[in-house]
C-alpha cells in the first residue's frame, strides 16, 4: 500500500485509471476527505489543501477531526491459530494479548 503523510495525517494513494489521476484518501478522520493529482507533487499540494479545508470545517462545527480509537477490538481467528498462539504465549511467559500486541506493533512499525 502506498501511503503519503502530511502534518501527521496519512493518505492511502491509488491510481484512478478512469480519471488518469492519483487519488489520496485521508485516513483516520472523523469524516471523509480525499485529494487528486497528476503526479506526487501535485497530489501532496492537493492533500494539504483538502486537509486544511477539512480541519477548518471541523473547527467551525466544533468537531474532533481525528476518529477516536478505544484501544480495543475483536479479532476472529481459527481455533487452530488460537491454540498455537496460546502455546507460544505460554512458552514465552506472556499473555496472548501481549504476544499479539508485539506482532502487530512489529507489522506496522515505521
């Protein structure tokens, strides 16, 4: 996945073949915002403009611009994987939660 970052905000970048433009969807917002550009420089400029407009609207309406995350989510896995995780966690003297957090952190580390 291609991600562009501006001022601590991230956008998933994809190419829109129909429009012959790159599209950025700004992630983690409490609403929707996107941008389009012919090349990375133009896309970054449009990202900044779109983000400024979104943040201004949030400020005017008294809304929090970023989506709130509780730190909790449910994960459904196969019973076989659950068993393997439990055994590995026990072998390491950790909880399944700690083992999963470490694996997820490693996966998304930048």
